[in-house]
C-alpha cells in the first residue's frame, strides 16, 4: 500500500483532506465564513466557491482587523527546485485576486537556501538559475511591482537573518524533529531552515514600523511551517499570521499525491508547447470515462476523478455555469472522454500561449520586483 504523507517536502498517497483538517488543526472554510468574506470583498473567487481553498487559520480575525481599518498584507512563496508547473500558480493567481480586491501589498519569498539545503544533488548556482526562471513566471501573471515585493533568502540575508535567529532561538531540535520528520542525519542548514520561512510573516511590520496582520495563501503542505511560526511570533511581540490553505492540483495520473516537478510525466509545465500539452493530456491524464463508448453513453463518466475535469475546475474554467454544463454532460455520457480532454487541452493551451508571451517581457522587470 502506498504511504500517505503530507509534509513540506513530500506529498504522496491518497490525500484525505478531512483527516488533514483534524491532524493539522486547521479550520474548514464554512458557508458563513465564505459569505462574510464575499460580503467584505464585494465579490467571490471560484477557488473559494469551489472549495479549492478549503481551510484556514484565523481568517475571521483578519477580516475583523480589516473592518477596524487595520489592513493586512499577503505573504506567499516559491522554492525554486526546478521549472514551475501549472499547480504552482494556484496560490499566485489567488493572491493576485486578493491583492487587487483589497488593494494590499504582497510579499513573495524565494527560498534558494531551502532548495539548496534539501536537494542533495543541486548546486546553489543551479537553484539560483531556477529562481530567475520562476520569477519570470510569477511576473508574467501580471503583478503590480509597486505593491509586490520579492524577498530572496540569500540576497536579503542582511535584513532577514537577524530576524531568523530570533525565531530559531525559540525552536528546539526536538520540535523540528517531530514537526518535519528531520533527524540526526539531516544537515544542520535544513534544521534551521523553517526560521527563514517564518520571517516574511513579520518582516513587513518591521520595515513599515507598524504591526500589521499577515495572511498567507498556500497549499496545505506548507502548513507545518506556519503552525510553528504562529506559536513563536507572539513571543516576539507580533500577531500570529493567518493562513488559507488549498488542496493540491492532482498529477496527470490521478487522485493520489500532487502534481510534482520531480516527475516530468506527472506535470504540465509553464513552458510546455501546445504539442506537449496535447500529448500529456491524451496520453497520461487519468480519465473518469468508461472502457467502451457504448458503456460510456449508457452509464456516463465520473468527473470527480477525471483529471481533465479537475484541471478545468481548479484553474482553467472560471465560469461556474460553463463548468456545470460540462459536469452534467460528462456525467450523463453525452460528452466523451476524448471531447472533455480536447476542451481541457484547448483551455490550457490558450492560457499558456498568453503566459509564454508575457514571459518574454517579464525578465526585464525582475529588478523592479526585488525589494530594495
Ligand atoms: P513550492 O515551491 O513547493 O510551492 C509553491 C507554492 O505552490 C503550492 N503548490 C501547489 N498548489 C497546488 N497544487 C499543487 N500541486 C502544488 N504544488 C505546490 C505550495 O503549497 C506553495 O504554496 N517552502 C515553499 C516556499 C515558500 C512558501 C512561503 C510557500 C516560502 N515561503 C510562504 C507558501 C507560503 C516551497 O518550497 O513551495
């Protein structure tokens, strides 16, 4: 049987989100919170409505503060272990929407130290090359550089390290061992690392000389870092950061695990060509269809396990009524797997065409985004 694991460095096996909610101690985003969020934001986002962002810590508190005119800032990040796939965009797309809806600042951490320390076979130069490429992908989403700041762990060490050691002094090795599964064989940099991921949750408060609420959108794998951060920040005189967690965009092969850059055939990369996308969806995307066309027409398909449908739901079909139509047609057997796959291929390729066009001009803008 495949092992189930959800940690910042490993996601495998069948993911039981109900169990995760209990084990991690996050709260489910219920209807009343959803309604409150929508009322304050003035609109909703399909990732919230569809339960893709399904859990949170202290989101109500962030909204309370907002109503008292205490503006929050957003914090999210990327560990540049390789090229980015479509799943990595989820938190960035969501952050962009919150940023534009609430008019708030966004801090994005690039953890070149983390990936150097955790990837045994990678040099720092390789990680930093990936980082530049990843920055291009983030910028290509269309962020406003006046409100969006990149923090690079090795480059901004001058402002980050003094804060990281304050965090580190409050964490014992035994806590790291139980929170992250690290042990005596782990390198000492990896044991220290979580202190760096804690810093952007309060660094903007220091830089702006004002204690501000922090909201961190991320997929649930990153929660162990922020559970620790939340324990420590009040001891350093800062509020606990709030967070909002998404589920994982599935790998092409289906429900188990997450789309991962380390398995080339599991992922659609942001630099894939239209032909790559077509081949990957046709060849690998797990289908909820029946074995024969006749059976499919008679019994219908299962959109809930169909990877092409899941990609439309997570990212590529923002119109609820259009998605609902596809759901019903596929479930009734009126739409075949081949037709559903083609819709998904077209949607992904439309998105990537625009994204790849914007990538061409994004490189020149990197400098504007790096915090000075
Ligand atoms: P990283 O680079 O592994 O992932 C970047 C962000 O993408 C999310 N993610 C996914 N979301 C949906 N579906 C998937 N298949 C999928 N795979 C990854 C991750 O949860 C993450 O939000 N240590 C972090 C970098 C980091 C960070 C942060 C992330 C530093 N500070 C603050 C979030 C918030 C990392 O290696 O993420």
